[in-house]
């Protein structure tokens, strides 16, 4: 085996390398697994950050290539490459796997990595390299592993799925994989992984489509006509034509018009002529419900595949696999609403009685699906992520119930709405006036709040006399004041002190005097345009962050101030554990 992992800074390639070693060493213990950065450290005899700072990036890249060429002279290896490695020099006989996470595009801030450009902010430094490298990675990659957030903390079931992906020994029978020209050299492997493959006329040449149909006549091909291309139509057993290129005898007739009501009208003349596929641009729950109702009018002869500008509907496409015949899985086309391989392989073979999700917006970087994967796998169901705002939860929670959502982890700012829709709130959620956990029972939603337990874990080492400030908070502020009643809370949007008894009303500080020194800053604000950093007049020794994302403003503040930092990851884990206890006991 000759395999390398490439990907952006902080994606998790090194941790993946370790898991890969555990998977393959059971079969091929002789294959060395090497982190190129560690190999460089051994070669130069000093820590990587020190060496990089001392010699500069140009010299570092030269040494990086030298070490790479030396270790790839071996007959077998798996290597994790640094984000800045020149992927164009990777020999063709080495398999290149692009490791991606949905949070890659958010940006990342690092506590322990050398700065690459000190003239810009920490996030801008990441973005500069991200945009430079993205297309190079895509061009160099043989295939892409869309790695779920927090997979390193997941249980055996999730790791088994990851293992099957890395071994490439899985097979998907109930979803089409869309082939691109770049993947033609790997067609044999794709045929083993996907029983159904789509050949689109806007992605492949006529000769390429004809060749595949001739070489593999036994495979379940779907030829999708998206242009005026001429083909040997008699050889095609499953034909999907867009309404603008309709041919008599097409088994599937598709409409991709952006406006859903207009698209439904465009499909009406084709009723009874084939299976109708509706794939409109849907950016709201109202549009989603319209498409779902249309599909359910004739589920055997209709499929609804919503698209969005920000990838809102993978969860709906996962569910749709249980009630419609035409489904698609993520491919090199990188359609943001198509479920990843991991998400698809996480689905139980039969439709579950209930399913689970994290609710919020954004939720693409949530670790909840992997954190709860094992818990719900044992209950023969799955956990996914549903992107929605406060108004959508308030107006459409009954639609989610109709689709059999049974369990939910709720993120800010939806926690107050979650309590509002609950028919049976727990005493804790009532006291805190917010709920982060929902469960659907016969009499409606039951609600609970586990933030308190998580926050106690995050702050357990603080003394009762610690001088603490809270930055932001929203629906979690009352919970934090339960644990730290002495804390002074600030609005993250104005920088002003909040009234401790009526924290939504802001007032100028009158009790602080000239005191500006705090032991701890509790960071409880999201990254938004209107979120401010604390004034220079306020000094802190440490940041405890309720967020665990890699682009948190709390993390950026701690790095810039050169003070100690603790992420909210442990708080999240404790919250999740208590959520499972609630779901299990209720």
C-alpha cells in the first residue's frame, strides 16, 4: 500500500493516521504509518515550530520534500502530509486521499502552530492558505474522505464505518453515485463500492459514456441527459432526461428549475410518462414541505431531491431513502445536500420508528452526530443534523414530528424556543428558561436542560472567590449565573455590563469602579459580525470557552492576549452524556 493523506490545516490528518494504523495493522502490520511533520522533526533534530521560525518557509519546504522523497522510496507506507506540502510532486503510483471536514471553510485558529503571516489576523492567515490550496487538493486527490466532526470520540460502530471507508470494502446499493471524468481511472474500485452509478452528459464525453456501457453492460447505470448529446440510446437501460431534453421512453423525467412551485408545474405534463424527479433550489422549510407533499402524493412514481445554497438538506435526503426509489450519495461533484459516505452508511437498513438530530443553525460543525452515534446505533436508528432557525423550529416542529424525529439536541439560539414548544418541561429547564434536550412522547415534546451539568464540569476548578466575567451568554446566561452568581456579565454586542437580575437590559457599570482585572473570562458568544472583543481596559488571566469550534472568537482572543485557554469540548461531552441519560430514562 502506498497512500498519503492531504488536507487543510487542523483537519485531523494525524489523528486519522493513527486510526488508519489500528485498522490496517491487524491485516498488514508491516506497513509503516508516518506523519511527515514528525519525520522532519527527527531529521532536523528540533521541534518543527522552532525550525520553521528559524529557517523560514522556503527552506522548510525544501527539507519537507527531501524527507518525503526519502520515505516514499519504501515499497509500502501511509503518510500524513502537512497542509502546505506541494501535492504536485506526489508520484502517480501513490494513492492520494483528500481528508475533508465541513468545518474546513470556517477557518481555524491554532494555539501551538507557527504563524505563517503575522501581518494579518489569525483567521485571515488561514483563509489565505485555504483558498490557495483548495483547488490543488481537488486536482491531486484520487478520492475524498468527508470525515465527520468529532469522529475521534466516537464509539465502535462509527469507527467500523470509518474502517470500511478507508479499506474501501463497502457497497452502497440504494443510492446513485455521480461519476466525473477525473475518476475514470478508478472505475473498477467505484463499481465495487456503488451498485448504481450515474453518467451525466454534462460531466462526461459521449465516448466515455459509450465505453462504460460497453465494457460493463451488467452494471446498473443511470444515464442522465443534461445536454443535447447524442448517444446510442438502444444500449441505455435506465435513462433520466431533463424536461428540456425529454425523449420518449425515458424512465425518469427531471426538473431542476430553482423555484419549486414553478418546477412542479413544469412536471405536470409528464405525469404518467415515467418516474418524476423534482430537484429544486429549496432554502426554507416551507419549500421543503411543498416538495415533500408533492412526492407523497405518488411516492412510487415521484422523487424529491431538494438542493440548497448552504447544504441544509442532507438529513432530509437520508430520510428520503426510506420512502422514495431515487436517491444520490455524495461524489466528486461535491453537491452539498447529498449525504456523505459516512452519513449514508450510518443509516439502518430498515426505516427506524424514530430518529435523532442536533437542531440549530449553524450545525455543520456539530460533534453531536458522532458523539451520540453509538447510543442510537444500539437502538437501531441514527443521529443527524438539522439546520433551522428559531422561527422554523417554532412553526415546523410538528412537521419534524410527522417525519418521526424523536430525539433532539438543541443548540443556541433555539433553546428558549425548545422550552416553549415542550408539553412537559423538566424542573431544571423551567428554572433556566431554556432546553437543550427534547424527546417526543405520545403527549408531545418533553424537554430538559443538561447545560448546567456541563458548565459545572467546565468551571469545577474555579474557586467561589474567583473574579469572573461572562462575555455574551444569551439563553445560557441564567444557567451560568446559577453556578457563578458572583460573575459579572457583559453584552458581547455592546461591551456593556448587564443587570444581573434583568440581564437582557443593559446598563453602564456603577459597581465596578476602576476594577478591570479578572481571573477568568467565560466566553459565551458566537462568531458574528456584531460580536465584539472585550475592551483593552479589561484584563484576564484565562479564557474558558463554551464553544469548541476551531474558529471561536474566544480562542482568537486568548491567542492574541497570550493567556491560558480551555475549550468547551469537555463541557459538551458531559452535556451529551446527561442527554443520553434523559433519553434513556424518560
